[in-house]
C-alpha cells in the first residue's frame, strides 16, 4: 500500500462544476491544496480552487500542468474523456481509473458490467446497426431508447411504443449507438453511494430516495424509515458488488429502480459523487465529498453515520424566474429563517431554466419536522 497523502499535499480534479466545487471545499477544509482543470474561466470549482487551469480536457499542456501541480487527481464530471485520465495516470495517481470511468460513460458497457456482477437491470438490447434494430425483441416495447454515450438529466432519450416509433426515434438520434430498455413499472427510485479504497475496503452513505421532474432530480429524501430493510440490504449488496467488480477506487453512485412488486433493478452508475448524495453534507458526519478526498488521498475510510433525517430540494434556474420573466433573486432570507435549512449555491453567474444553481437541504429532529419545513420552503420558493 502506498502511504496516504496527508493534508498539505495538492489534490486535483478534472471538471469545474458544482461537484468539483464541493470536492474542493472538502479538500480545503481538511488542509489540502487544490487544482481544477476546466475550460470555463468562471467555473464554480475554478473560482474557489487554489489553482485553476482553464484549458480543454484533452489539451496536452493543460494536462501536464495539472499533473505537475498535483499529488493525485480525480474527476467530478462523468464525460471527462477517459483518455485524459489515462494520460494523467502515466505520471500521477488517478482515481477512479480511466477504465472504470469508460464503463460508466457507456450504457452498453455499463449494463454488460451489471450482468457480469449478477445484478438485475432492465431487459435491454444494444442498437448499433440497422440489423440490430430489425432484430429487436417485441417484448422490449414499450421501451426507452437511450444513446449509449453523453446522456444526462433525461437528455438523449426517447420513449417508444411501437417498432415504427423506435425506428424514427433512432433516426432522429442520427443512428448513434443506443440501447433500448424495456419500460418498467416503477414504484420509486433510489440511490446508494459507496466509497471504496485501494485496499478494497468499502463504506456507504444511507440509502436515498429520489424524485425526478422532467428527467431532472428534484427531491431526495434521506430517512431510515424510507424503505424496508430487505430492499436496503439488497441495494447495498448490489452497489458493493458493482464497485468491487470494477476494482473501483473512489466514490461511486448506483441508481436503482424500485419496481411495483418491491424488487430492485439497477438503473445506472456515476463514477463520482452524485446530486442525490448532497444531503450527506448536512445530515451525515462524513459527506460524499469528504469520502472522495479520503479515497483519493488513501486516508482511512470510516463508516459515515447519519445524525438527522434530511430532505434535499434541487434549486434550478427556473426559481429565478418564478415571479416574472426577468431574473430575480429567490427569497433566501425567508428560506433561511426556517429551522434546519442549509442553503448551498454553486456560484453560477447566470440562472437559466433547468440549470442546477444550488440545493437546499432541510434537517430536523424527526421526519415529520423535516417534511413540514420542506413544504414551507417549497411554498416560499415556488
Ligand atoms: P439520465 O442519465 O438522464 O439520468 P436515466 O437512464 O437515469 O437517464 O433515465 C432518466 C429517468 O427516466 C429515470 O430516473 C427514470 O425516472 C426514467 N426511466 C429511465 N429508464 C427507465 C425504464 N427502463 N423504465 C421506466 N422508467 C425509466
Ligand atoms: Mg439517471
């Protein structure tokens, strides 16, 4: 085992969005120096990091500069080119590894990995060629056609009920490689965040129940009472088997569907902290970002403990336009007068509809108290 990188070392992150920003905050809190590579000169993480390299993700000079500054490097951005991570790994420790990120970036490879791990996922077919399209099993309809790469927040997807709709949806996606997934009867969605060290040790955050609106995460509830213990245990076992199967080092989010018969199927994975894990900043004694720092630095992993029930509301740019077509600031003072309200804004200069501007986590002594303040917050905001 390599010795841990102790505070005073420099940790780097590929990508400068809000996830990178919260990683930087956690690293700096623990006494690390930080570096961000992101082409946007005003990126949320770049603005708070000790160093910001504003080049393209594949720029050889930018990558060399990042490797020169840092003792270890991670990623916050799912679509960071895997070859950039592989290049960095020639000179510095990089986690998660490019090979694991490459699998998470490709829905077909991701599903093949679930099958290898023996974890159930939705029935699916890979559609790369017209022959594969023609051979699709009727039993997969109605289904959802998803591009294998670069989809997020419901983008790059089409719901199709018939073969004709499937064919025209694939044409509309310019015949890029896709997977067709059978539409499943969902009762709920949930996610689990695991952190795995280089020695194989794993810890996890409490299970999170997620509600989406228009394909974007809207609300996450983190209550122990949320799900039957058998479901929680099966989600944890599946998440751990997916992480071990990848020889994963870092923070991994595994998203699940809970079907109407109570069974769980895995939906997708994200090789980084995840929007659904943000409440851990305020309701657990170790956040997903501290776990990312610990796995990257090779520090001990201690099982996080949840100290409060919590509910997280995503704050989309739409909130800036609720009262008029003009951008106006939401009523933060009133929101912050609520007990147990924790406001996180990502430092994005301009709000636009659908843009993730921040999140609000509500904690309290009981689930009922948290739900009541969340309703008050939602009324103030919307
Ligand atoms: P994204 O990468 O955009 O998050 P997902 O594959 O997670 O894409 O799909 C977005 C949402 O669409 C899911 O959270 C779920 O609500 C719904 N969805 C996706 N696949 C299925 C499916 N096979 N059956 C039913 N609903 C689905
Ligand atoms: Mg998803």
